[in-house]
C-alpha cells in the first residue's frame, strides 16, 4: 500500500546507523534526483514509520530539506 509520510517522521534503525552508505552512493542518488526530479528508488517504510529500504534516497530527501 502506498502512503505519504513526512521525512522527519521516518525512524532509522540501528542496522542503518551502524553501516551508513558510502558518500559516493548518496551522491549518485542526489545527482539522479536533480536530473530527473524523482528519487532513484522508493523510500519504503513500515506502517509504524521504520525505514525498510531507500536509505540513500531518504538522505537525499533530508539534504533537500523535505522534512
């Protein structure tokens, strides 16, 4: 099910904070966003707001002030 959620309401688990993505990977996703005006992948969260997939695009969203 698709739903909208504010970026600042997404919860990041320790799984992602222990091993953050490489800067080059985040940069690649940022360039894609700037060029296409959409994220490279969907940001996937549980109904409770826990991030499941799309960490790089989540970081891009935060960098672009989408909170």
